[in-house]
């Protein structure tokens, strides 16, 4: 169940004791996150630029993101793999002894905590997915250019 927050403000235009009701959940649904971040005049990109400009903008930003993702991914994979290799060499040489029963117990404990947190975070994740889907639908040309550029950036 969701928490519904409603505020009642005195209506100054009226002489009787009537109140204006502001439902914050409804207000948040009507006002997108980019309006809060960038201001009211920041609607979908579709309304501001031509299709060719949108594709180029999406493609260039996608290529940059893909290229950086590729480089950071290689660096992270090298660091994790190298660390694991050094740990295995140290273990076989006798420098490090691993208590595997303790490792298994800690991993199982971490799994349980992750499951609890995943169940609690589900509503927030669903609203984030819905907002992202709506943004992509409203800016489909830029989004498709970004995806294409991202894939090209990964390949280069």
C-alpha cells in the first residue's frame, strides 16, 4: 500500500471556511522529474529539434557512453581477474588460508539481506522503470540514436 499525503489550505478567495486540497501523489504524477530538475520549459526534445539533429545528438552521446563503458569494463574486469589470480597464487603458496565455511556462511547471510532489500525496493524500482519508459517513448528518436551510438561505442 502507498502512503497518500493530502494537505488542506484555507481558500483565501472565499469567505466561508472552505479549504483547497492538494494531493501530493497526484501532483507528483502530473509533474515529471525533468520539469522539477530543468524547469517548466524543458519538455520532450521532440518539440525542439529536427529528427536529424536528434539522431546525431543521441548517436554521439551514445557512442561516448559506449566507449567509456567499454574502457571502464575492461579495466574493472582486469582488476577483478588479476586480484583473484593473485589471491589464488597466494593461497596455493601457503601465504593465505581461506576459511571456506565462514565464507559460505557470510555469503548466505548477504543473500538473505539482499532478498529483504529487493522486496522493499520494488515499488521505487517500478516507478523508476515507468518514468524511464515514458521518457523513452516521448523521445524515441534520440533514444534510438543513443542505443545505436552506444553499440558502436562498445564495438570500437
